C-alpha cells in the first residue's frame, strides 16, 4: 500500500467515525435519554467517540505530512 492509499484509507476512516458521531448525536436529539444515568452514559459515549476522532485526525495528519 503506497502513501496515497494509506492517506485515503485514513481519511475514509475519519469520515466514517464523524458520520457515526453525527448519527448518534441526532439519535439523542430525537430520542433523549429518560433517566439521568442513561443520559450520563449516552453523553459519555459521545465524548469518547469525539476523543477517538481527534486521535484519528492526528494519525491522518501524520500520514499526510509525516510529522506529529
């Protein structure tokens, strides 16, 4: 796999992760959690997804530029 393919794959993975985060966020808007504990769990899951997206974006930057 050449560098262009690696960058393309990393970008597609990042886009898929962003799409999942958007879908989960929209689901919470349409069907909000009923209990406080469910809300905490749901929103914590969104935060974890966002943190993973940041890490994926940093990996993509590294793939594209060769720098951290």
